[in-house]
């Protein structure tokens, strides 16, 4: 059955080829009017804060905020026509600057996603100020790094729920969100990240799409749009009984002979809205200009990076019921990918990762006719993720090809938010939103090489549960001055086991035994922010926050080889809560011929958790540590105080009109410097009582 399901998704993911073949001579309608005939669409940020201000509906007072849904708008309002622009007026550039948030927000809108054609979020965000990517396997595995922080300090969401997967457990693991099926990506920093968890000190990468529709589709624009290769519209719209829109996305790349394609369909009528999408990617080893290996000149070279091919496909279907005052919907998504890990060791062992994820998500919103409650929202998700790391046990024997390790992640999450109606507190208009969040996760990483042994895989099966409550208060003193105060409290329970390692982490001839660990943490966080409109269309902001983070399972329970980092990881079950105290100052301008954003920040970490190299080399088990011919560096999770400081700047200057458009200058700069303080690592010897 699983084979048939995967085959079905693969076929649907490549269905765009059929669309292209319907008529190569027929060009589709233009996706958008010429640039000189319309204004650029306004960027709407949906992820940062629970306080979501909607445009008022005509039948209510301006204080009331709402989303345009059929129940509250029985007769859909006519769509506004593009605002004409004089032929001689220059067209502004496309740099999105967000000025109504209390900290810097990076936005990648839909048009930019279509132009980029990247396969991973890390690649898509790589060129943004303050952001880079892990780029472990180009085109296949690249996780965003924000202001020098990654994995356990950067959250990744899709439609408000955790993306799942295992990308935070290893740099060679892919992020199970494909830009082909994404409409917008936002990078959230500062106080708004408290909405999603204390594990997002560095920031939150939020990808959104229409897999769970929150309104009926509008067909005032072109019903069929194609980006990439031309194709005929396969479906006709029926305006009387409903509406259907179809979009295709295609791209080809020469460096790896890659082909990408996706199709997105939205339809609905009456009280129901539906969405379906499918995508597929395939690429061979990518071309390189010269010999790739500095330390092994005997390797063959054919002009390509060995062991770098990949293929991926996925599909999703979802629907919503739109009722008076809100909606409720659900979706099911399948992601499958098979990619190779480049490098000398990866090529010698033919290392590749075969990953599969099934995810069920649901969300809804209700705006009751009540004097106190403005909106009630919820998000829920369940992920079943599994990937096999496949390769040769013996590089000289191709018959030893098989599964070397398996990672699984079964995760469930639910979040509920209530936004209260604004009220006049004399000194300010106050809007309050509060939420509850809960989640459960089970992780395993077994290996078939040494079944039943203490050091089988990277860690024993472990699980964790978490509950949290948070509150946001926004104060509108005037139209020019706003403030926000937010707080969050969590409780985290972690269950796992670790061996009783010697104090110097060197084999002493005594066998290790497994010790069960039951750890509990209660991190508390808070933030305050001020937003001020200034002359010349400038907006200034200053935020300060105090964030506590509980250790993650990998930091506590690791005890084995980690091929992606070429380390033998040893967790520390005595780690304490990590604390970050930060200040950020920003100045932005989103209108006029010069648009820019400048940010400076300073963060001090107390008990910063990191992997400390001991100088000892290991192989596949602990008894090999200290051997002269070992290949893996021993790394012990430790804590030490650290300071991160840096700044970011981006701008766009329109100079003059050029053939119906505008030419100008765009630039961006960013810098981050991280240093440990003078204090020594805060190492708690094994055997001490675990910290609470």
C-alpha cells in the first residue's frame, strides 16, 4: 500500500508535464499586468503576533476587525481595479520593508519565490540580511541560520504548526517544506517569536500556503496562471456555481540538469473551499569547475560533484467549511525525497537519505458577536516522519549497501488563541491576546549495525512533552506610538537515558550501563517593545527581551557517532536552562524613492549550550575513543556564557525610469560576532544530581 501511495504522489507531482503538453503553441494568459500599469501589491505579514488586526467590515464600527468571509460578507464586494500609474512615473522596486512590527521581519513574497526556484528554505533565504543557510547538500539539505544561530534556536513552521522532520537533529537532514507549494515565507524575530516557543531565540521561519483555505477563492483575476513553461488552461471556471483557479510552476536548471514542476488548484462554492497541490523535482550531480577534493588527488573527476543528485515529490489536499463569522479546515500532506550527500566519505560510501513525511494539520477561526471577544483561533498538527540513511558498510564491497541508521519523529501539537476586543484604558487603546500551547514528541535513531548494544544509533528512544501559556498586550497611545508587552511560561518534561561516562570521557576498561533520565524544566520569558512613527516616513523601534530555553533531547541524550558533523556526540543530562537577554534597535522607511531598513542588536547568553570538542578522536563506539586511527572528533555538550552582537542594513534607491520600469541601486550588509566570555565552561560532572 505504501508503494502505491508514494507512486500516486510521484505521478501527481509530475502532472505539470501533461499540462505543458496540452499545447506548446498556445501561450497562457499573462500572470500579471505590465509593471508600468499597476502598483505593487502590499505585503501583509500574518505570522508575527497573536494580535491580528483585520480591515473592518462595512456593517460594523471601525473598531471591529474581521476577515472577509462569506458569512460576514454575503455579497462579495467588487474587487478593486489596478490603480493606473502615469506613463512617466517611475515604478518602485520590489524590496519589501515591514514597518508595523516591533522587531525586524524579513518577508519573501510569492513573486520572489516563483523567481528564485530554490528547493530548500535555506537556499531561498540565503541572500537575506542576517540570514544564511547550512548548505550541507545544495538543493537538498539547507536549513536557515539566523544571526549566527541555528537548529535548536530557530523554529520552522508551516501554516502555524511545527514543520516536523529531523532537520534540527543533523545538518544533513532536509527541511520538509518545499517552496514550490509555498506562497510566502516570513522570518520572525524579537517578541513575536514567543508565540511559538522559547526554542526560537534566534527567530522563526514561517512558511504559509493555502492548503487550509480561510476564505472562498476569488476569480476576479486570471483563473489560470502559469509561471515557467507555457501551458493551456485545463479547467474552466464556473462563476455561477463557484470558482476555480489553477496555477502551474515550472523551472529547469543547467548546472544539474534539473527539472522542477508544481501545480496548485483552489476551488470552492457555497460554504466549502478546497485546495490541492502537487510538485516534483529531479536533478543529477551538479557541475563544478575544477577538481573538488584537496586531500585526495587520486579520486576520479568528470566535471561534476560526485554523489550530489536528488529527487523529491509531494502532494497535499485540504478543505474548509466557511460559516458565519469564521472557518474550520484540515489538510493532509505527503513529502518524499531521496538525495545524496556529497563529499569524499559520502561518495565512497554512496551515502543517501530516503525520507518520507505524512502530516495532518487543522486550523480555524471564529469571531463571535460578543462585546469582549474579538476572535478565537486554533492550530493543530500531527507528523509522522521517517528517513533511512543508506550507504555501503564497506566501500570496497558493493554488496554491503543498506540502511545504516534510521531517524523517526512522531510529533503532535495544538495551539489555541483568544483575542479580546480593544478597550479604552484612558492612556491608551489596549488589545490583549493570550494562548495555550501543548505538544508531544517521540524520537528514535536506531542503527542495524550493532542491534541491542548500548551505543546503537545516536541516542536511545526518547520523548518529551511541553505545555505553555503566553499573553500579548498591545498599547496604542496614538496613531504614531505603540507599545507591546508579552510573556510566556512553559513546562517541559524529557524522558531518555544516557550511559555513565567516565569524567574524562576516555574508556577505562569498565563497561558502561544505561541510566534512565527524567528531567523537568520550567522556562519563563518576557519582552517589551516600542514602535514610533517619525518624520520623513521613518519608523523607529526598540525591543528588549528575556528568554529562557530548556535543553533539547539531542543535547541531553546523545551518545554516538554523528556523521554529518564528523563527531562522536556525548550529551549532558545535567544541562541547565539557557538564558538570552537581548536588545534590538531598528529604523525603517517603506515608501518613497529610498526605502531602507537598519537594525542593531546585542544578546548575552547565560549557560549557552554548545558542542565542545575535547581533542579526543573516536570511531563507532565509545571504546574506540582515543584510538590513533579514529576519524570522528569527540564532542561533549557543555555550557558557557556567550555574547552575540551585530547589525543588518538593506536599502533600495530608485534613480530614474528605464523602458517602462525603474533602474536603481540595491544593497545589503550584515555582520554578526559571537564570542565566549572569559568564564570557563559551566560543566557539571557526570553523576551529579540533574538540575531542575
